[in-house]
C-alpha cells in the first residue's frame, strides 16, 4: 500500500495541565501525551461519522485501537512509529488545506500525533506539518 | 547516525558542566535538529526522553517538574536548550507554575538534559463563540477559553494560505485550531497562530 500523504498536527490527552486537563484518555481509553500514539479518522463508524475524510476525497482505511502507523515529516525526513489511541483529526473541517515546506506539500488533515510523538520529528511550536503515513 | 550522537553528546556535556555555548548547539536549524533525533521508542510506549508537567521549583538551571501523573522530573536547561514561551524565549522567562513539554536526553542520574522546552504551549481545536476587541472567545470541549490577540505576534492561517496578522476574517461559529500559550491557572491563552477552516 502506498503511503498516504497529508497534514499532521498534535493533540494532548491523558493526565494534563491547562485546557488539556479536560481531554481524557481518548476514544481507546489509552491515550497519554507522553506516549507514541496518534489519532486516526477512521477507527469506527461513530468516529468516521464525525471526521468524514471522504468529504475531502480521501479513502482512509478502517483501523482500530492499537494499530501501528509510521509518520514521516516531509520537512526533514524524520519518522516516528505510533499506535492508534483516539479518533481524529476532524478532517472534513479543513478540506483542501495545504501545508508545505518548500516543494514538499501535504493536503488535508490525516493524523494527529501526541506531543511526545510529534516532538520527536518536529517542533511543537509549528503546529502543522506536511507528512506521509505508512504501515511499515 | 554520527550527527545524532554528536548532538546528544554535546547536550550531555553541556548539562554536566562542559563548555558548550549556544552557538555550539544552535547551529542546527529547527527542522534539522528534529531530523537528527533518534527515535528508538516502541510505538504506543512512553518516551523516556520526553517530559510533561508543571514547574514546582526552579533551582539554578534545574527545573523541578511535577508530571500530570504526579511523577517528579528534573530538567536541566543548558545554553543550548531551545525555549518557547509564545515566542522563542529565554530561561529567565520561565516561572514556577508554568506548564511544559520538554524533550532531551537522560543523564545517568535520571535528569533530562533538555534539547527543547515548550512552556505553556497549547494546541486547541475549538469553535469561535464570540469575537471581541483583541480577543476570541472559544468553545473548547464545552468549556470557554479566552484567547488574546497579541499585537505583533498573533497570526492567522486561512485554509493553508501564508500566515497574516489580520485576524478580522475570523467569524463566530467557525472551527479553528489555535496554537498558543496558556496563562497558568486561568482559562486564558495568548494566540500564536490560528488555523481557520475555509
């Protein structure tokens, strides 16, 4: 299967300070900001009904809690492996949005990483980066 | 990856009192620095080189941090540590009570020699409930967040277009992602960047 190309961001989950304190452990009940985990837009029918990546023309496979993905930051080639711990991002709200680093671009939000995972491949202060997501 | 080893050795040396100035570690561009990090953590597992929590004490260049899971951490800030607090910032701007995420390398005594520290950083998905003068009122998971526009800093990205300082196109009801800095123990933040959907 070819890697899926799009945008990545980050989100907090689990025990947390500030506005993150109300987020909880995610749809899978296992999510923690300090773990290598991510949110995926198609973890269940209920999840898909919220995120609707199909609205943006994306066909994203159904994958459940604990499934492994490998995300590459297209700005620097850094890669991190994570497991599904939540439903998201809400892809349909940002249809067509494009983020680039020079000529390396990604369109549509396809994955949200925990702060630990995102910060392993990019600075948290950038918020959004083009990426590719693979299963190996 | 020799480059990675060099960088990690520099961090550890700096934390242990070696003569390493900001220029010694600061020559890496941010993206290059993260590309150089080793990621040997099993997917799903906690990253031992990452810390989150709130600062309970500052002693010299050592931050004592209480994790949200109540685990205690020591974080050593060196001349080479990158600090973000709404802007790229300096150690003297860090305060007791601040929340943080930090990444670095563990020293033999368990202290984290910090490569990067993000202070009070939040990345919220929300709806705009109201717009005031230099302020957005956000609905975030059923709670109200007061997001302040900081002149000269706050920027908006409208559906992937380049960031601009004009936030006037943000309207009530729109979904936004807001990257900013929390005001500790309040429901207020300062806005760094607002990403707005079409």
